[in-house]
C-alpha cells in the first residue's frame, strides 16, 4: 500500500517540491507528500495548507491554469 502513496506523492511537480502554504497567514512548511497522503495534510489557521504557492494561487483565482 505504501507504493500507492509514493506514486501519488510524485505524480505532480507541486507535490514533488515538498512544500505547502497557508492561505491565511502565508506560513510555509516542508512536507513529504507521500506521508501527507497517508496521514493527512498539515493545517494552519484552522485550514488545510495548500500545495499552491501564493503566486500560483492568485493565478488560479484569475482563471489561469
């Protein structure tokens, strides 16, 4: 089963960089994406942190891809 988490954790560049961000306060944290798929993603300010960097997050909100 751990092979599934490793595969998921490396299937996208945003996951392989191993970093998440808080959309509220801007805090950043290093993560192991495979472990996060297995155990859950970190939370900050009462919300799950995102793999979208602040610049990517703004671009997506404007309708970018």
